[in-house]
């Protein structure tokens, strides 16, 4: 298991500190329960600084989803699995990395965009669209490898785009299930679900019997 670690350098500006605070608080307690006062306290900035950078809490939510997308996207873009010559290995390597990143409390490994959109998908179109861009952006990043794996293995009846969305559906669903569990078993349940996802792709791409990486 890879220990949870920051995807970004230490925040330096007031804006960065507020976005980092949003990541921590939204993961821990949700967007609706997070107040501007809490964000300012967590970030160590004044309310004046908050409204200098964000005209509203909704604007902060949109920016937090974009901030999350940029930082996690860069992390996964630099991951070692991209160096595997076989596209099937790259797909399985992505899932292995997602499994390895799960550990500790649910708020330590869950998704900011996935958490926010569950609350705000009807109340804020702007946040919904920012979260959609984040989650679907992660899906799109896997499409090229999935398309190559489909072609290499002669898989029919599906598309790379559909499979990439399925990957995100399982990941987001695993995070939700993890939140139903006591703290000491949340990560185990999430890893279990992604293990099933890996097994599905191993079967789909004719890699029956491969062990899940630990």
C-alpha cells in the first residue's frame, strides 16, 4: 500500500491555503456542512481574504473541484504505469495504483469532486459541472489505453469511453461504501471493490489468474 501523501506542494498563498482547506474539510464533513468561517479558520486567513479570492462559497466549491482535478490529474499523468509497453498492463497498473492509494480513514482517500456532487448536483449547476469535468476528465485519461487494450485483445460489444466511465463509477461507488463503515474497516471495503474491478478487466483482457498487486 502506498501511504496517503499530498498531491501538491505546501500551499503558500491565501488562495492556495483556502483551496487546501476546502479539500480537507469537504472530504471530512461535506460541502454543505463546511462554512466560510471554518474554511478561513482551517486556512489561517481572514474572511476578507476569502472574499478577495472567491465571491461566494459556491465559487470556492467550483475552484476546489478544478484544483483537485489539476493536482490529481498531474499525479496520475506522472505515474510509472504509463511506461508499460502493453496497454493491458497500463490499464491494470492504473487500477493497482488506485488500490494502493487507499488507506486510513475514508476522508483520507475519497474524492473531493465525488463528495461535492452528491450534495450539490441539484442546488448548484456550477459545482455539478465542475465535478463532472473532474470525474469525467479522470475517465477520459484512461480511454487511450483502454482503446489500445480492446484492439490488442479483440474485445467487442463495448467502447473505451464506456469502460472508462465504468472505472470511475466503481471507484466513486467504492468511496461511498467506505463511508458506511467504521473507521478501521473503510479502506478494506474500498480496496475489495477495486479488486473486483481489476479482476473484471483481467478477465476481459484475457489475463485470468493474475494476482492483484499489493
